[in-house]
C-alpha cells in the first residue's frame, strides 16, 4: 500500500520546506513558482497520502512534472529522496487511475501532432524506427494499449537493427582473462546508441574481460517506476536479478548512468548480490587505464556533461574525466554548470517537450561557450538529448560516450 | 468580489500566464517553512506573479477597491507564516521577478527587483569585487524582497549588521496602488537624512504596509582575506565565555556561530566529510579583511579560545572553510537528521538575548526541552545573542505537537524575561503576533496607527505582526 511504503511513511515529515531544493531543480528554474518545485512534490505526495487530495488528471500531471534527476535529493539537508516519493505517488496514481500514464502520453502528446513530431525527433527516434521500438526504448511497452493504432499511424513501423543483434552472448577476453563480467545493455544504449554498446564490449574485451550479454535481460525498470508502473518494475527486478545471479560473473557493468543508478538503488538494493559498476569507474579503478592508448588522429577539445544519474545519484564525477584525459589528443575543457540537467530523462522529453527544451537551451549555451569540438557524457538519454539540442542550434559537434573515444585510442589509426 | 470574477479581472490585467487559479496549484502556496503552516491549510483564492511595478499597482488597486487581502511572497523560506494568506485572498508571488536592474559600481550600489535570490546577487557582485554582506543561512533560496521585508541578517550580522543597514531606498506600491520611492526619488547618494526615514519604516514591515518592487542596495568591497577558527568545547558554558574574551581582546570577527552537541551530530550525519569533533559545543569564528590582519586575528582567536577549548583549528584552506561554513548553513534543515522518525520544526526558533545571558539561555532551553520531553538542537549566531532552537519531534504525533507548542511558548517568554526578544531576525508573522504587547507595550498602539494610515482597509497581509486591537 502506498501509505505504508516506508519512504512515504517516514520521509515526508522530514521536509521542513526550506526550499534549498528549489535552487537546483531544473523544472523550477524554468517555471520559478512553487507549484513546480521539489518541495511542492513532497507536499503533493503528503496530500495524496493523507487523503486531502484525490487522484485526478491534474494531480497526475503535477506528479509528472519531475525528471527524476535527483538534483534535489542530493542537495537536501534532510536527505529526502524526492524522486522516490514521486515514483511512489505515480504508482499510486497508476493504481487509482490505470489510464493516468496513458492519458498523459496520449492525451497531452499524441493528440498534438506538431509537438509529437518535435518530441520524437528530440528523443532521437527517427520516424522509421517504429513505434514499438520507441516504446521499448522508453520502457513504455507495458503501459501502452495493445495495438496502438493511433501512434503507429503517426510513426510508421520499419524496425532497425539494435546493438543486441550485433553482440554475441559471450565475448571472450583478449589475451589472459582477468575477469568475467555481465554487461547490462540498457534499452537506450541498445536502441538509440548501438555504437556505444559495441565500443563498450570491445574495450572491455581488450582490457581482459570476458563479457556476457544475456539476451534474456530486460529493462532495468526505471522507466516503469517513473511512469507509475511499480508492479511491473518490481517484476523486472526479480527477473533481472535471477538472470544476473545465474551468469556467474564477478561484476555487472553498464555504460548507462540511469541503469547503474537503478541497479545500485532502492529497487535492487535488497536483491542484487553482484557488485554494480559504472563503466568508467570500472575501467579507472578496477581494470586500470591501459597504457597503450594511441593519440587521436587530430587533437580534440572535449567538454564533459555530467549525467544527473551519475553525478547526483552516484556521486561519480572524476572517473569519466580521468578516462577522457588519459586519451592523448583529448583536451578537456569544462563548461559552466557541467552538472546541471539537460532535460532529457527518458520519456520526459516526450511528455513535457517544451519545458524539456528550455532546460536544454541553457545547457547548449554553456556548451557553446566552451568552443569545444565534441561533447562527452555517460548516458544514452543525455547523448540523444544533447545531440538534438546541438543540431537544432546549428552546431555540428558530435556527442560521444567517453568509451567511444577510448575505443578510438585503442583501435583507430 | 466573487472568486471567478476576481480571477477573470486579474487575467485581464496580467495575462493568463501570470495568474495561478487551479485548486491543486494553489495548494502549493498554503505553506512557508513555519511549523504553523505545517499544522494548518491556508489556501489562497488566487496567486499572481507580476513582473512590473505597474502590474503590482494594478493588482493592488483591484484588491483595494474590492477589499481583498493581499499577501506578498518571496521564496517562502520565512518561518513565521508571513508569506501565507491566513485570511485567503491574493498571494502575490514576487520570486519570479528576479532582475538585477543595474550594478552601479562607481557608486557602490545596485538596483534589484524583489525576486533576486541572495546568493545570485552576491555571485554577480563578486564579478566586480563587491558584496552584499548580510548572509542568511537561506542564501541559496531566499529573495532580496523577502530579506528587506523581514530585515533578515544571518551569519555575519555580528560585524556587518542586518539588511536595513544596506537599504538606501525602496520603490513601494501602497495598498491603494499608489507608487512611492523612499530615500530620494532621484538619489544615488549613499547617505541622506532628508525627510522622515520611510525606508526604515518599510524595512522589516513584513508585507503589512505595502509591496516592495525595487530595492536600492548599498554594497561593499569584498574583503580579500578570510579564515575560520573552529574551537571545540567540553562544556557548553565555556563557549559564550570564549566569545566575550575574544571581544575583550579587541577583535570583531565577521561571524561567530555555535553548534551544540546535537547540531554537531546533525552536520556530521548530513555530510560525513565535514567531520566535526564530537563535543558539548563548537564555535566557528570567521574573520575577514586584508590577509595580514586576518592571519593575525585568526591566530589571536586561536590563542584565546585554546584557554577553554580542548581542540582548536585555524582553517584558511578554501575547501575546509567551505565545508565548515556549509555545515553551519545547512544545520537549520539537517537538524531533522538526529531523529530518524522525526523532523525539526521551525517554531520558537529565533530568540535573541543579551550577550551576558547566552550561557544561561542555553542552559534554560535544555532544561525546558527536558521538561517537555523534546529533543532540542541549538545553533545560531552566538556573537549577537541570537539562538536558534530546533525542537525535533514527530510532527505527525498530536501529543508531540502539543508539547512542542508549550515548549515554544516557554522559550519565547524566557527570551523576554531575560531581557531579550522573541525574534532576532526571522520576524513575527502570524506566529509571534501574540507577544506584541508583552514585548512592546503601548508602542503597539503607534504601530497600529501607522498601519491604519497606510492601509486603512487592512488588506495588506492581514493577521501578521500584531493581532487585532482588543476591545
Ligand atoms: C534554512 C533556513 C535558514 C534561514 N536562515 C536565516 C538566517 O540566517 N537569517 C535570517 O534572517 N533568516 C533566515 N531564514 C529565514 C528566511 O530565509 C528569511 O527571513 C528570508 O529573508 C525570507 O525571504 P523569502 O524570500 O523566503 O521571503 P518569504 O518567506 O516569502 O516572505 C517573508 C515575509 O516578507 C514579505 N515579503 C516578501 N517579499 C515581499 C515584497 N517584495 N514586498 C513586501 N513584502 C514582502 C512576506 O509577506 C513575508 O511576510 C532562514 C530560513 C531557512 C528556511
Ligand atoms: S525537500 Fe529537502 S531541500 Fe527541499 S524543502 Fe524539503 S527539506 Fe528543504
Ligand atoms: S528529481 Fe529533478 S526534476 Fe524532480 S523534483 Fe527533483 S530536482 Fe526537480
């Protein structure tokens, strides 16, 4: 039950409404009023819990005004996990009004073809990708109605090869095997950034890892949690944990900030017994940065964007930068506000296109000022969002995962 | 006036995007950070977010004509229910109106709109080597408008005083919509004794006399040097004694902050790296100025504090200083951490007592906590006798709430009895209005008549600062 969820029972009362979270919330920065603030989200959950507010379309829309970026929770002096509370509320709303998630997606978005086209472009989803794949990429398959006639019509349905179809279940280590790891291939990387996945596997192999990519693993569950489908998220957790435990691996690695933060977070905490690593941390701290990296053919000035789910949720900030700096030819140039959100965050760009773009605009300005030639970041959702923003602003920088640059340093001549 | 009609009129004047009227959206304006707002639901009828003096004036004229209460609001970080519409009506959220109109470097002043965030102003001023010295713990979130209305101060008041010392002039929209400028209409002078001092009247007026729409602020050159002495005391009584000894040595630190044992624990639970030693009390002395004098003063304070403290650290490393200062700034909220199933509440949180009574006050507050079976965390600006008490309770347990209310009343009365005041910087709002007569006696009558002159219909932030006149 929602009301008895530990986080709802114990955390709401700890909010003293000091407003410190307002100073970091990307959504608040756009609207600047309390009805778009993290403190407001906590209050909304409280009102729902205490029955002072009933679930309605408006309430569902308010609960949806959150990127789950953890900027607030990582700064809150009381330590309140706001996104977890929002997720609990969304689950409750989903139970009370099973159509709430769909209403939001179909009511607010799919009924507005102009917005839809733009949002889909922003999400990096070519019309040709096919709606089912888009839904899969966003982890929404389960919350969408069966045949999707409306959406399919708008989007067409030609599928495209994903990373999974190009990677073997077990890729052997080059030379002596140091360790056997599971590569948690997230939906975003798989469908939207398959090149990142290929680079990840090859580099891990190069560094002595036998890499297992189980074809049976499913989405980590965070999109479902974010969209109020808690039960499905919990089923996914059990499914994935079972598989991961059977793989006989020393560690679980992912190049996706959202996946690792989910795998390390409250959903999996009590279940998953294998250690989870962000890819850059695993390379820098466990495997060691290889000494044989060659210089890039041309020097490249790179600026690094901290994904919220890495820097705020996991406090990982230095290792991706160390990785970048280890590649001869890469000059790292910091942007102002490197750790502010880009506004992407899974389905958010689809359901809240306009605010997502305002958040992105500020980010792009900061990138522009560095005069860098490329942007690096460790999250497929951020890569997609930033690429879109740069394209829209007429800037031609590539947005890469650091692993792609390392891969170049190891393999390209 | 009918609510629907009011909303229509406001939308006509301001445009739909500046009027919030959905019942769910209004709910977010039913609170500030006060305990009182946690226990009640004060729903406004409508919220407006004007972005020009004319818009504010239009709203005031409408409200004045139809007798509708108007409550100005900044970031809502106040602890007194000040920015909450306890009698309904219009909440005027000025926080989105956050333009820094002009930084007049040559004349050492800035013109800002009310919604500018304190920390952002100081960031901007730093580019010109200047700063606005008052330093509230809420710097990252509170607005300059809110600071002026509450005459806020904070961690550096001991040397730099309160907001009022820096206000050269204000633009104010009166309850009837009329616009005035205090401190000289064209003036950019940094001192003036011309006319009755209306600027001072509006500073600290808590939104009951008019809406502040522009602030002309005196700023200072930013000192080049800074350092912090952390002194650790085995006994709470020794801390205030050390403070007096530092003053006697002819040193005026820019801040002197105290954390008691529970506050220390809260800071360490917030961020373990800050790593404060466990003790009965810790004092943080901040010194600023030119680097040579900072060094001299820092070491001198270290020497003096060592007579009573068991451990003294002189920090000039920027990272360490930032950690220590952050620890102190967040303790107001982080206090909640000392009890896993509880929270701190903002009530009875701001008494200020004579310097000579600080030790006695801290002892008495501890005894009161015991009497009411409530854990109290104490911290505050000990350099000016301003003690922040955080009762940590389970706010969802009615008995604890009642006990806290009794404790808070005792604390307020204690302050007055010891020759202090119920509020050193947070203000009166709705939560301390009942002590007006106890503190000010006949002077309250004069306050009421000033209010009556400026706001004859009583529509500006009603129910705050002093209660209604007794029959
Ligand atoms: C964690 C924390 C730490 C704090 N630390 C300090 C501290 O160290 N020192 C200190 O002094 N205070 C402190 N405070 C209290 C509070 O932050 C200050 O009083 C602050 O000045 C309030 O600003 P605000 O923008 O939030 O105003 P609000 O809370 O929104 O409003 C405060 C009052 O001002 C009125 N008001 C606001 N704007 C206007 C305007 N433009 N015109 C007319 N009236 C207006 C409102 O009606 C209300 O009465 C702290 C609060 C918190 C939560
Ligand atoms: S969530 Fe945390 S930071 Fe935000 S208002 Fe509540 S206590 Fe303050
Ligand atoms: S998680 Fe991000 S978007 Fe959501 S309330 Fe917190 S800061 Fe705002």
